[in-house]
């Protein structure tokens, strides 16, 4: 199974990628550094084109409620 791991360059994403690939899946990392921005949707269609599944393990580096809500609401819309 081909799995698109959104946020795959982060701490959790790297573990998800390693484990999925260890189990025989074709897990591919997607993040802003690879041209996929969930906040704007840039690159998302191409990233998901051949994927059988997508895992969103993105994160935001804030402990404040409002910025976190804005981030996750914006990315969930994409």
C-alpha cells in the first residue's frame, strides 16, 4: 500500500514512515520542505495522486489555543 505521510519530516512522521516501510508499505514523506503546504493546499493534489491512504501527523509549535486552532482548522479544510 502506498501511504502519503503528511508531516513526514517531523519527529512523529519519521517514526510513522519507518514503521510503515518496515511493515512492507511504500510510505512517502510530504511536508513543507518537500513542497506540500497543508495550510494553503499547495502541492497536496500531487502528493495524494497515487496514494492509497494518507496519514496526517502535522503539528504546530505553540501552546496557545488560538494559533493552534487556526492552524488545524486551516489544514483540515484542505
